[in-house]
């Protein structure tokens, strides 16, 4: 059995998203897995050089086979489909294969993934044309984010998503806020499958990271990409008021952090590979999510589950109460509330930390895999457990 993942990130990106975990699950099931990472383009020569450094060697070699992992390829596309002038044309999405050097169709054939039992599509900006290709027996569209609120996505992305949803055998929605829209397009074929957490990653104990201060000084940590919705002004104000706390930021900064970087108790460590993240969480006291109040930030993210897996109280400034529901998270929408929440977070008991770990056990990737396996069985892609 074969599955092709059509994604945004490379396989070896410095952080993992849900598709990385699902691809690993398919590998464990014995499937051949192809990974079509996010395309790159000439504009990457001016920005996002880190991503270019990961993608260029894969393109230059015409695809690579990861040991114990998927076959991977990333195409070079001359004109990406983006929310800017002529680049917003849907033609650049539906006919995107025409502007790749060399032909992405040819490279998929070379890697043996021009045909597959299943197409797993997550990136409809780059790869919606794959659903019109004759070689894929089944299609699952995984809606990882609400693209209608993403600045880089053209308004016409909604038309693309509608066609993808109508053609797909199943639509897997991560966030409840997008469920109704896709249920209208794919009634009875839309499934809610939130993010999960790899509990095994955090089961062992690790030494204290060398970048951390000596024990006794509290550490508040953020792990993840630092994008346009990261509220650097809020972080700077909180850090100014709380000089006794060390604020550690782990991730690639894609936007300026302003005066936050000038403060002695704010440290930007840069990205860390997923396998190196657990020590930074285990030896912190608080998990941070200093975001603006925007639709993009108003989601239950994978990092939230990872904070809880390490028993970290977490503070979120971009999450609406109705989105948080029963999740143990402290909501703080301004500096005063954030500082108050920080005091409460630093005072949590061992029993409370244990309750966070207990909460997140029901959200493990193992639990998500069971749901996915049931879906695959309904599509005839896995044998029924009754057989």
C-alpha cells in the first residue's frame, strides 16, 4: 500500500506537525510513504533562507529516501499561489505543475508516487491539482488550519477548498471552528480529529539545558515558530515587570521581536529539533503562548498538549474561552492579567501538574491513530479488526 502526503513542511523541519505523526503511523503499518514538501520559489532567495536550506538539497537530488522514513521531494515553482496581485490567480494553484522545474509530475513518477492507494492532502495552496490526477485511488483532505484567515492565502482559497472537500473521500478537520463549513461541502464525510501528543517523547527525564539559569530562578518557555500573531510587545511588557523570571523562546523568529530582545531576561535560542525539545519543557516552570487575539491564534495547538505532557501550567493570550473549553489553560489578554497568571502558574502544586499530565493522556497520538484506522477501514484501506 502507498500513500502520498502533500504538505507545507519538509520531513526534517525543526518542528513536527500532525502529518508527520500520521506519516509515521503509516510507516509503522507497513505502507510506502511519499512526502511532497512545500514548494520553494525564487522569492525564497530573499527570505526564509532556513527553509530554502532544507528544501534545495532535496530538489537538487531529485528526491531522497529517508532511512526508516518516507521518500521525499520538494518542487521549485516559478510563480507560487499567494495573496499578492497576479499571484492570487487560482490558475497558479490548479495548474501549478506547469510552473515547476523540472516537472513535479515527472519527479513523482520517478519516485514511484504518481500513483498511490491514498493521497493525503494538507496543502491546498500548492497541490490541489493532485485531486484531479487519475493515479490516486482515495483522497483524504486534512484541514490543519483555517486558511481563510491566513494572510498569505488568497481569498479564492475558499473555492479551492470547496472543490477539494467535495471530491475527497474524507475530510479530517483539526479545529472545531472549521467543522461546519466542511460538513456543508462533504456531508457525512467530515470528521473531527484534533491534534495529539506523543507521550513517549516526554516519558524519560533529561538533564537541565545548559542555556537555562541555575535551579531556583523560574523559567517561562515558548516553543514554536514566531510568526505574525506572536505578541512581542506583550511579552516585553511582562518581562519588564517580572525581571525575576527568565523567558526562553525556542523557535525560528519570522518577525522582529522589537524591544523584547533588548531585555536581559528574554533569550531567543532559535529552533531546536523535536527530539531536543523535551529537556527545555521538563526544566521550565511555565509554558507561554503570547499571541494576539486573532482567528489564527484561536486554536488548540499541538504545543499546548506538549506543555501539559510535561506538567506545565500554560498562559494563553489569544485563545477564546469557548475554544479553551475544559482544557487547563490560563487566559490572559493584557499585561496585567498575564502577570497575575504568571504568579498563579508559578504557584501550582505537584498535584496540579499531575492533573495536567492525566488530562493530556486522553489526547495522545495513539488515540488519534485508532480513530484514523477506523476511517481507513471504512474506506477499505485497512482490514477490519473483525477479520
